[in-house]
């Protein structure tokens, strides 16, 4: 199913998501196409919704180079790991953990092959979805230090929030289907 068909299939209670997705994808002025579609990809992967992920990956192939598509997927993958680890460090009251080495390989943070700011924005989007305050703070600081404005950062988070919410609705509707039948 295409992304447009998937969005159109959302129930009436999710009309705001349809409208937000439409305006976001068609009228985004704060983001480059690579930033936008890389964020859509990384966010879709972070939702863990198979239908949304499949549709987004197919559509994103029309908007991203193969290298950018792989980098967006890599951002979702590495942040899936980092967000759990660093959220734990943030949530625990035992400060000793923060003094110990992470011992997690994160080579892709240097070897992704796309614009560094774009990769950081994708990592920020996934971190926002996964609720890791430490990672949100870290990636937001990096992109601001490199000259990215707050409008661009909020646009990335807006994309992440809409894609995440679409995944939530699709999951809810999949669970509700047997009940409705």
C-alpha cells in the first residue's frame, strides 16, 4: 500500500493526522527534501509499525538516494540502541553508571556518508519518539552549534510526532479489527 493510500485509510478520529501529514509533506519549507524524507524514514522505523514502515520505505526511495535511505535507517537503528542505554543513565539515581564506559559500537555516527546535520536531525527525531532526554539534548545541541535554527529543529520534531501518531493509530486499528468483525 502506498503512503498516500495508508494515510487516506486512517479513521475519522485521526483526521487531524491526515491533515497534518498532507501539509507537512507538501508544504514543508523549513526542511530540504533529504531532511524531510530521512526523518520520515527514521521515524517510521522507530514506530515499529510494519505497514507504515513498508509504505514509507517504498515512497522514500523516490525522494532519497540509496545512501541517504541507508543512513536514515542507520540513524533509527543506532538510536534504538542508544536511546535505551542513555535513557537508563538519565533515569537511574546511581551516578556510578555514568562513569563507566558505554562499550557500544556507534561507528555509523561517523560513517553514514550523508550531510552530518541531516544525520543528527534524524537521530534527534528518533530520540524524541523514544523519549530519551539525554539524546534529544545532545543531538539538538550539535545541530544548533552547526547553525541549524529552532524552526528547522521543530519541523523535524513535528514530522516525528506525526509519523509516530500515525503508527499508533495503525496499531490500534489492527488490534481493533477482530473486535469489529
